[in-house]
C-alpha cells in the first residue's frame, strides 16, 4: 500500500497594507527625516524668492560651502554618541591646514597623496591626545577639549606666526580638487560623501561602532556588558581627529589662504550641525549621515538668508533657534518613547 502526499504549494502574497504603512512610518520616524524635510523646504522657498539660488554655480557653491563642515560633523557624531564632545576641532583643523600649506611650500613636487596622509596623521595624533586624556583622566570631555582647544590654537599661532600660505603656493592639481566636478558634483564633495557613507556603515554594522551607542546610552551598563569603554572612546577620538585632519587638507584646497587663525570658531558650528542633524547631545543616538545633513542645512541657511537679503545677525539667531528646537524636540521624543515602553511593560 502506497501513499502519496500532495506537494506543498507556497503562495506568494503581496505585501500587506499594514506592512507598507509600517515601512512608510519607519521613514517618517527616522531622526534624519525632519532635518532633511527642513532642508528641502528651505531650498524650495529660497528658490521661489530668488531663482538664481539654484543656478548651476549656485548649487555647486552650496555643496562646496558644506563639504568641510560635513566631514567634521560626521566625526563629531562619533564623539557625541558616546556622551562626549570635542571642542578642539577648529584648532585641530587650523593645524592640519597650515601643515598642508607648509608641506607644499617647503617640499616642491611632494605627492598630493603624501600631504593627505600627513594631514590625516596629524589630525589622528591630536585626536589621540584628546582621547588619551579623556579615557584615562576620567574628566568630562568638554573640559579636556576646551583646554586643548587653546593648546592647539596656541601651537598654531606659535608655528604660523604671521605666515600665510596662499593658493599660489600649492600645486594646480591640488587646487583643482575644489574646482573640478564629476557629474556636476565637486571632487572634494564626493570625497566627503564617500567618507560619510563609510562612517555611517561603521556605526550601524561594525560592533565597535555599535558599542559607541551603548556607551552613550549607559556607560555603567556598557562596562558590565564587557565593552572596553576606554578603548572605544579613545578610538572615537582618534577617528574624529583623522576626519578633522582630512577636512584640514581639503580646507587648504578649498580656500585661498591658511594661517594662524584658520578654523577659529568652527567647533561650535560643528557641534551645532551634529545636534541639528539628530545626534542627541546626551549620547546614544544619531548617525554621521544625519550630522552631515545638519551641516548642509546650517550652511544652506546662511546662503539662503544672504540670497534674500537678511542681516547676518538674524542668520546667527536662526541657527541658535534651530539648536534649541532640536534639543527640545529630541527631549520630548525621548520622554514619549520612555512612556510608551513603561506602559507596554505594565
């Protein structure tokens, strides 16, 4: 006696409306969505008020203006996600930018890649100095980096003195990085995008990157879980320093001169870009991509308000309002999530 079994038939079903809605709501709930929407609306409204705002050269200028800040904000996102902050990035950028000018002026014919590596290496060394102090002294990073802000700036003032290096002191090929485009995008902006994508993927898919969120969310729990907190924080500062070093080299390509005051005041703009881009100042949340979008938004605000003739004072006021609004909105969202989890647990 033989028995036969009916073949199993698998019926493919279309995605349910609930699943589609969940996917759409997932996009809306992303921390990067509000700042992206604000950026799109800002560009659209400015274009309606001044159509020349989105001319070919206008779009190129928007990308160039944001490039340096995007890279620095991505690095700052790594630091802030650990519930720390690096206030020395402006001074670090000044040192690496002046190093770039010095190398080109001193060593004729030096390969551009060697200059890039030297700038990144100096930035990483400055970041390592910060990271060593923060991870061993157990003093808040804000205090440590506020001190190194002045130390690094003093070193740059001593080194540079009254010396400035201008566009004519660098090779034409190096300056062309800020002029040449690929598919309409400046080369240095493409470099920035590649770096930001790499940092974002590191945060999401590499264990060391995910550990930074755990440290920022609850340092004590991270220690209990076996995460090497000191080593991870040190690594974050080194990575941030390397990105600042890269930004310093690109700064020397982008602007006409570098000297003792290069990078002054940029540290607060970088922190503001990261916070506006959804990186929680209390740590544990946010991505390099969001921080980069925040940088684009802040630099675009300046360009947009200039395009419609708004006074520079109001430009700074708008940026300050955005920072306060981002912190308040983030706090409200955090409390709402905590209430939902509390109700679900009851």
